């Protein structure tokens, strides 16, 4: 997961810790923290995969990217999937993608 988000967000600073990873932009204006699940939650659970897309969640993160086309290419080469063509809304270009664990996120770039 950390390799996927590092590739998609391209210009991030990375901090690795015991069971977590923080990816932040160069100004530290925005960050995403990935936390490893505790072992007791993983016992008996099937490994998540992009095959099981979690579309019915109450939250969809939107991530600002410098280059939407480059980010979409990174999604496809880093174990995720793009979902349909990009569209315009509120003066930005947007694209829904699925990360390697099936979470839907939206990439937002300049038009």
C-alpha cells in the first residue's frame, strides 16, 4: 500500500515507523498515514484485494495530484485500477481509482 500511494502521489516525503508510514507533500500541507492492522484483526481474515472494491463506504478520500495523467499511470502500474475516464467538476479534473486493497479514492488535478 505504501508503494502504491508513494507512486500515485509522486512528490511525497516518506516517514516509515513501526507499523505505519506517512506520505506528505513537500510543504507538509497534506499527508496520508497508512497504519498496519493489528494482528488480532488479521487472524482468520481473508487478505483484501482490488478484486473486492469497497464502494459502499461513507467516506471517499480525494487526493490532489500534480499531474492526473501521470498519477493514473502510476495507479495502473502499482497494483491499483482506474475506474472510467476522468471528468471535470468545480474547475478540476477528477478520476476515481481503487487502491491495491480495494479502497476507492478520487484523484484531483488541474484542468
